[in-house]
C-alpha cells in the first residue's frame, strides 16, 4: 500500500475512513457502481479537506497526486 502524504492544503496529517454507501446520504454516481457498498474517504484532521473513491488504492492515489 502507498504511503499517505500530508494534506496538500495545510500540511497536516490525513486519515483514511471506510464508508458505507447505504448509510451515507450524499452518494456520487461513480460510487453507486461499487459492488460491496463500501467506499473510502481521506480527510485532513486539521482543515477538513477530503476526497472519496470506490477503492482504497484509488483514494490514496488521488490524495497523493500533486498538480
């Protein structure tokens, strides 16, 4: 598994959260296709920046991408 980089906005630590689609109210269309109804969220502990994806690898890759 890839190492999770610090927040690109404030430089603080981020945490990965598994989420359950059935329990979440705001569902993005891409996530509706998840077979196990689970998706992942990475959120900064300090500033609240976040990102979501349907797989752990994808969410880490998206979070770590710096443009």
